[in-house]
C-alpha cells in the first residue's frame, strides 16, 4: 500500500507540475475511489502532497530565476487564496459536522468537482478552436484578491490543491498562456494549501493520519515537482494543453464513479 501511495503522489504531482493543476485533483478522486480511508484524511494527505510539490517548484524557480510568476497579479491572488483556503477548509468541516457523515461530504465534493471540471472542459475545448474565448486583462488588486479567494475556497473545500479551475481563471481574467498560467497557478496553490494544512493541524486532524502515508506522499510530491518541472521545460504549450484535456476527462470519469459510490453508501 505504501508503494501505491508513492506512485499516485508521484504521478499526480508530476502532471500537476506540468499543467499547473497541483496534483490533488488527481490524488483526491483516485484515493476516494478505493474507499481506503475517510474523505477528511484523504483531503489532508492530498493537501500536504500538493503543498510539498508547489513549495519545491516555487523555491527552485526563484533560485534559478526562471519564474514566470507575475508578482503584481499572483501575489494578490495568493493572498485571496489564503483567505479562501481558510473558508473552504472550515466549510468542509462544517459539512461533515452538520450531516455527521463522511459519505455525504464526499457526495458534496464529488458533485461540485464534476460540475466544475465539465465546465472547465467545455471552456478549454472552446478556447482551443478558431474562435477563442475573449480574455480580460484584470489589473485591479481588489478584484485579484476576490478571484484568488474563490480559487482558494474551491481548492481547499474540494481538497484538490487548485485543479484545472486555476488555469481557466488565469486565462480568462488575465490572458495568460498555458505555461505562464501553470506557474502562476502553482504559486496560488502554494498559499491556499498552507492555510488549508494549518487549519487541519489546528483542528487536530493531522494526528488521525497514518504518518508513513504522509511522509511517502510528501516525498512523492517533491519528486513529482522535480520530474514535472523538468518535463515542462522540454515540451511546448500545445502538448501541455492536450495533456490538460486528457486529465480533465479522467477526472470526470473517476469522480463520477466516486459520486455513485458515496451515494449508495449514505
């Protein structure tokens, strides 16, 4: 089982680093589908994995001075992401407490994730055609914070790190290409996951998680960051876009299974 957790975190983090989707959007549905532990524990493991990968990617890009992060835009987004991460984590905890059921919380997460992933898939398909979606050039700091808050909330509530929604938002609101969006997305994910993990630790959720699984998944996240960063430098934006589309389809299929599974076990 330890080896499986390492493989999942490594592959998901590698893809996450390439596309800027964090990796949690793969880790969370895959582990949910196996029913090996409660959704709250999986969310925490996913957040820690994504945090380790995004932190590694950010530090290395700063050291090598090849970062594509636009600080004037990404920093307000990240600050909003911190607030959103706190609100998202608190909201998810309240859902579990209110319904007193991890399975109902899983239904909520799966349903929202499917809906948003389908919308992102449609948006991406349309944007890859001849008639691209007209993008904006938001510069207002307040609007950046609000957008970051929404992204942070979604990533923390769903326990996925950031997912494909960051990429769609960064293109639509800030006219970023896929590679720039990937790096800026990981920057936002870094801050939103810091807040999410901090809340989990404060709520004593970390003590409920198997330490061996946690260490292995953090290691997989860092190794995935290394591999993903290397591959991202070697391929062009068109390949990144195609990989992104494939991942969206896989996420939709796995999460649809999870929705059914959680529903029948309520």
